[in-house]
C-alpha cells in the first residue's frame, strides 16, 4: 500500500483522483484545498488529514515522515493550472513522485526546469494524459500505425470539435484568466492536442484563425495529418440537434470524414492512469513537451480570421 497526498482536493477533478487512489488499494494520508466544502472526503478517505492553508499542509508533510520514518510516496496535484509548476516542485522536494493534471505546466521552459529538479531529487513527474489510455483512441492509433506502415507518406484530414458549455462563473474564476489557466486551448484542448500528436506526429505548422475569451479555433499541420480544430465554452455554438436533445457538451473527432466514437469510458481513465503509474509506466516530462509547446504557441499567436483552411464552425462566430 502506497501513501498519497492530494493538493486541490475540492476541485472538479479531485474525486477521480480519490477514487483512483482507493480503487488501486492505496491510502490518502493528507489533502489540501483553500475551500473547505469537502464532504466528498467522507466517501473516500474520512481519516485523511485535511488542511486549508498550504503552510500547515507543508508542515504536516515534513513532520509526518520524521515521526516514525513514514513516507508519502505520491503527491497528486489538481490545482489551478498556473500553480501546477510550484506544486510539482513541492512534491519532488518533499521526496514524493508527482501525479499532475493537465496541462502539466503553461510553458515548455517550465518542463526544462522540472527536469533539473527530477535529477536533483531522484523523484519522477507523472502527467495525467488519460486519452492515451482510452480504448477507442488506442484502437485508432493501432489502425493508423498499420496504415502508415503500408503508406508512410499518407496524410489524414482531421476535424476536432469540442464545446463544453460554461456559465458566467467561468470568466470570473481563475479559468477565465489567461495568465492563470493559459486560455481556452490550454484549459480544455491540451489533452486532445496531446492525443493527436501521439497518433499523427508532432506539430509542424500552427495557425490560429479565431481567438476570443470563450472560443479558440485554428489548424495544425502534423507529420501525418492536417487538423482543423474548434474549442469553445459558449453554448450558442453547439449544433441545434444536440441542443434539442438537452446536451450542453458536444465532442467530435473525424478522421478522413469518419467519426471516432469515444464519448464513453472516461470515468475510469484516472484509475487506469494510476495503475500504470504504480507500475512505473506513467507519462513523464518528455511526453508533455508536444502539447505544452502547442498551447504555448497558440497563446502567443495572433488570429488571422477566415483565411486558409479553417474549421467550419468559425462561421458561427465570424459572420
């Protein structure tokens, strides 16, 4: 049984980390969050120590292993994006391996610095890249690899569309502050970009067609694919037939016109991620480079509007 700590215990994704720790038969020793509405703990680890101040959490982590030679083996991080870097550093320097939500950090140079701390501490950073463990995505990768073996010059045409409605609260929270979230592409797109690069190769050209506070759209040229992408938290851009069904989220990936079905199977992917991490097969810093470089570039590019091969949903925004 391994001992875990969790930073960001009251957030949306934190219960999946608690569930994963429990389902892999490990123990949550301590959790920390500034917000104390944390009744979810009772369903998972009611005996875990809980802190609302980082300084007291820090003291507990330090004191705990000094009292009886105990050890926190892993520190899970589910805090706002801009804090990931600092909390990963804290985990490594505390003698724990880190398990961090996406995006791992906001800029590629942060990864370089974390590599140095990994070497200094002998600990490891693990990134939650759950789409790489989704059965439908694994099947797509295997299919593409076989096709590329037969035709190494093949180029696929891909449309990525992801809309997940958010209310006014989103723009008041840290998620609406680009300096804290990294913007729409970093916050809701980074794991899709990672998945596409994992299957079709690294980004060779990156163009942004649209950039507003609630919507980003652009195109990539990957080694083996041309990708048009559209991301938004604005309900108005969801297709009418999806709205009519009462859904507030729309997710679609087409490869050469064929829809990739992966709407289900997400709830257990954190447990699968933890199983692989515990085997020493987690996704480390090197695996994070591609997607972090991509979102960082998007953040710093100017949008060019309706020029070139843009995603058709761009017309919903630019009339």
